[in-house]
C-alpha cells in the first residue's frame, strides 16, 4: 500500500520535492566521508536541474549548498565548497529598535509637528518663514479636526502653536484667520439608465 505525503514527515524545503529529500537522507547514512561528499555533489547537480535559475545568480550555487545543509538538518559532515548556513543563522533575532523617550505634548498633533515648529521658530523672519508658519497652523487645524469633528476654534490652534514655539510664533487670533475645512461628501453613484423597451 502506498503512503500518502500527509503521512510522511514534513519537508524542510518542499520546493525540491520528496525525492531530493530522500537522496539527502540516504547521503547522511553513507559512512565513508569521500563517498558521502561525492554523493552530496551529485545531489547538487540534480538540484541545479530543478532550480536552473540559481546558476544565473551570483551566489546561486552557494544557496543550493545552503539548502542541502538545511535539508540534511545541518548534520551533513562533508567538505563543503562554500561556508554554508548554520542553524543559528536561520532565524536571526532582529536588532532592537531604539524608541525615543521624549514625551509628546499633544498626541493629536504628533511628534513631527513639534519638530517642524521647533525648526521654523528658530528661522529668521522672512516670507518663507511666514509661509511655513501658515502651512503648519493649517495642518494643525486639520489634525485637530480629525479628533473633533464638531469644529475647533482658531484661537486654540494659535495658542498651541505659541506654546510649542515657546512664544516665538505668536499670532493674533483676531487678525490671523485659518481656513474653514469641511469634510468632503462622498460622490453619489451614477444612476443606471433604464433601457427603453422596443
């Protein structure tokens, strides 16, 4: 009676198929090191036929030897032509990403706004600075409206801007008006025209 693949052990690299895995398993049982090495080279030749694109890649042949070592569960004791992959290199632990410890004053604005205000506040007075201040203030209003759909007073935005800039950007809410933003309505779906019966 034939065994189903589901009854066999799971393949380390299914793309090579069960026949290649059986060749590798057989290679592991060969006691003579020289014969075992020759067997491994013969298996690599078969693997090249299965994966011909690997030969065209710069490190393609090395990858085949890495795959052979993986299929052998890193137990193949032969003279490898390359430095092959080791078990600890299979799932390397990613480096920890350092997170900034500085607190965000108002989370709805985010850290980027703080950094932009700090940069612009220290610029010399110019038309470019005025334009950047305007863009930041309007963007702050948009961010605030995401969290408060009912609306927000311009005076609140300008106070926050002054606070962020330590008083270096101080705009008068009576004279400095921000645009009104309204949520765009979703376009209506086009009505299907009824075909006239002939």
